[in-house]
C-alpha cells in the first residue's frame, strides 16, 4: 500500500495520498497509510504535519462514499425506483456555506 501511494504521488503530482484497507466482511482495519510520511527514528527532521496518520486523525467530507449508504437505505425501505434519476447541481449550501461536491459541473446520477 505504501509503495502504491508513493507511486501515485509521483505519477499524479499529488501533495498527499491516503489509504485505508478494511476487511469488508468484518470491518477490521487491515492497513492504514498516508504519504508523505516520516522516519520515526528521525522524526525531528520532518515537518510535524507528517507525524500524524491522516486517515485516522483527519476530518473528511463523506462525499461520494455516502451515496452507497443512501442507496442502500432506499432499497431497504422499499422506496428505490430504478427508473428515477437524481440531479446534482455540483455544490451544496449548508448553514450559509457552499460546499463543492466534487463534480466539475451539474450531473445526473443513475443508480
């Protein structure tokens, strides 16, 4: 996982990459990784922002990952209609603040 994150940083010129490996059957965390990282034996040579394990300590918007939870809830409640579309304007305003939902423009999502 660490090797692939390092490769992705180099290939895409990203500032940061994080990964979390979880057993889908049990929810057990199998691996956690973030890049850039640091050598714990020489941590004083690194910027303190790299000392923490971002996938665990960071705060993230649920984004597209929550679409699955919403879909499953609709299926379980019997209100899912496979012929319906959901229109997403590309941003959402909550408490007076606009939040980009990660889409470059408005999009319809078919499930």
